[in-house]
C-alpha cells in the first residue's frame, strides 16, 4: 500500500467512525499507529473524537508484563516513540483505569465474521480488554473486511463488537 493509499483509506475509516453508535459515551481509548507497520493512521479518528469534545486515553506498553497503562490525553501530553516504534504518552499524570474506558479502538491484522481477532501476539489487547467493563464497546479498526473463514480462538481471546473499515461499519453477534 502506498502512503497516499494508507492516508486516503484512514480518512475514510475516520468518516465511518462517525456512523458508530458511540457518541453518547465519554471516554475513548485509541492507539497511535506504528509507523513502520502500515497500520491505520488513527490521527484522523483522533480529530473526529476531539471534534466531539470527548476524552481520549492513550497507552504505554510494558514489554515485561505485556500490560497496557492508560493516560488521559491533554494539552500537556508529550508523545515519544518507544523502542518498538509505538508512539506513547510520557509521564504518569492522569492515569486511567481500564474500567473507566467506555469505547476502545483496537488494531488488528485480521478479523473473522464473528469478530474474532488476530493481533500482533503477546496478548496486550486480550489482557487489556479482559479488564474493561463487559459493556465497554470494542471497535476494531482495519483496512480490510472480515475474513470468510473462522479464526480459531482460545479462551483468552476477546471478540470485537464492531469493525470499522474504509467501506463502512460491520456489527458482530456471537455465533
Ligand atoms: N499502534 C499499535 N499500538 C499497539 C499495538 C498495536 O498493534 N498497534 N499493540 C497490539 O498488541 C500493542 C503492542 N504490541 C506489539 C506486539 C509485538 C511487538 C513486537 O514483537 N515487535 C518486534 C517484532 C516486530 C515484527 O514482527 O515485525 C520488534 O519490533 O522487534 C510490538 C508491539 C500495544 N500498542
Ligand atoms: N487475559 C490473559 N491473561 C494471561 N495471558 C493472556 C491473556 N490473554 C492472552 N494471553 C496470552 O498472550 C499470548 C498472546 O495471545 P494471542 O496469541 O491471543 O494474541 P493475539 O491474538 O495476537 O492478540 P493481541 O493483540 O492481544 O496480542 C498467549 O500466550 C495468551 O495465552
């Protein structure tokens, strides 16, 4: 995918995020893209969320425990790219508990028609989502539509509620 394609499709995804039924919620968790990985450029989604005056949380990854810690994004937040190429907030101000997040946007490599997800491994998101509230809205973000075959799951895998792609929104229901 060319850089222009990545940006154009990411902008379409941000426009489709507007169609989600999430705008009565207040605290949104977002990932910032790993530049070297052709991930969806979430800066456009960030603009959409902030344009609606919602609060945004960003995470720092701990590669010893494979846990994420979340911090409120403010005017004072400094972002630094870590050794894995992930942009992360610096400092310990305004830490946010997993249970306080209303909506979580999730990066993924592939998803099937049931909302089962394949990530980059290490289980960061499976651990994180398991600690969120049951009614936290889990939204996958992808350039691609769901796969036609079923992804094999294990009992720690956390399925998605919805998926946003450049084409639109996909809602999942349990099989
Ligand atoms: N933008 C973004 N942030 C995210 C994730 C993500 O997928 N995307 N994660 C979702 O879980 C977590 C980080 N997950 C990661 C999992 C593995 C490696 C890793 O093993 N990197 C190796 C090899 C990279 C490769 O395979 O090419 C390295 O950089 O040396 C990095 C990040 C949290 N933050
Ligand atoms: N809630 C959890 N508690 C402890 N270990 C977990 C938990 N969730 C996942 N793991 C472990 O993390 C490892 C990676 O998980 P998995 O292969 O499912 O990652 P993934 O599907 O790529 O998703 P992710 O994006 O979350 O990394 C596995 O060894 C799994 O057992």
